[in-house]
């Protein structure tokens, strides 16, 4: 059986899925047709129900719950891992009056920014790796950065306005749910559990061989230095990536409640949210 599997080319995702997609582990009869895309594209595809299994921003999860369930393994959740609001020089305006670059409308980064700055309405959505240049060129006043950019922004003369992850942790007192792995809700439970188990095995294999960096990670990391690749993995891949556990699930449910408050939507039924 072949399943469509999508994730980003970022080091944390390629590190997690390397052993699975390259069959370094027993895949128990499953094969995977792999698609690598930026997370906002994956969010849009998830809303359209395009793929069998996909990485998404937790910010889009409320919009796909009719079609998908959340796997326990493979995601990015933790403390001190949130997006940063950055700018060039000393801001001449208050954040609410700035034009802010955001890495996608349905990203967790957008949700965290909205929680911290509910009055900020001037936003421009763009692919995450274009945001630093947009700030440097003056096309926007500030930007919300994620992934490897949080390790490099200072080298480019940019400065931090606020750590949005710290604000989340101080406000709601739970880890930050950044991205999760979803699987079609209509797959039978045994198949969902098998995929969950295989992702866990794939990451366990990667951890067993770390600090070795798989060629798969290097190949998709573009011009990223080895140091930044490792920083990326060390920050975003952790015990929650192996298994959300009760604390991780509680954080995701809290995020759904925050989404409900921000958007004035009806209560979200989370009773069958996770693969069990």
C-alpha cells in the first residue's frame, strides 16, 4: 500500500522522516509517495484534503478536523521554540501601526502573533524564508520569523521585538504547539496506528544515530550550515516529537481553545482529535 506523505524540507522534518521514507526501518508493507513543500502550502492542501498524511501548522488544525486526525509522533512542540517578531533598527511605530510580514495566514506563528498583538491588523502573508529580506528592504516594518531564521537574523542586522513563544508560555502556561502530523480520519484505526508507530520508529532510529546527520537532511537544507542544521534539530525535535503524551495533547487542546477565542468560533470537539 502506498500513501501520500507530505512534510517540509526543513532539517527537523527530514531528520524525523529519513529512516521511514528511505526504508532504513521495516515499513511493515507500507510505501510512501513523498512531497516536500513549505508549511503554508501544506496547510492549504490539508484544507483541501489533498494528502493522506501531512505536516501542518497547528494553527490550521481547527479547519481540518472533519478530515484528519492528529498522530502522536512526528510533530514539533516544546518550550522556547516559538516564532520571533523582528525588525530593522529602532521601531518608529507601535506594533499595531506596523505592516507585519507573517509566514502564512493559517500558521501557528500567525495565531501567536494575534494573541500577543490583537490590535495589529496590517499584515502581509508570505513564505517564511522571504520575510527577513522584506524587513531588510523596508517593504514591511517588521516580520514574524520561524525555523532557521531565528538562528541567523542577528547576523543580518535585525533585532528582536518580542519572542512570541515566550509570550504564549507566560500567558497560557503550556508548551507551544508549532506543527503536527495529520492522517486521514477515514483510514481504519489499525492503519492510523501503524503509521504512528512507523514515524516513532523512524525518529527513534534518527536519535540512535545522532549526532550523525543523514544525507537526506543535508540534501534538502539548501545553503544552511551544518551548525544551523543541528540547531534546528536540537530546538524542534524532542520527546514530544516521539510522543505527544498527555502534556502535549493538553497543549494542543489549549491551542484550540485560544483559536476559538480569537476567531469567535463555536466550541471545537476535541474528543476524537488524536489517533489512539
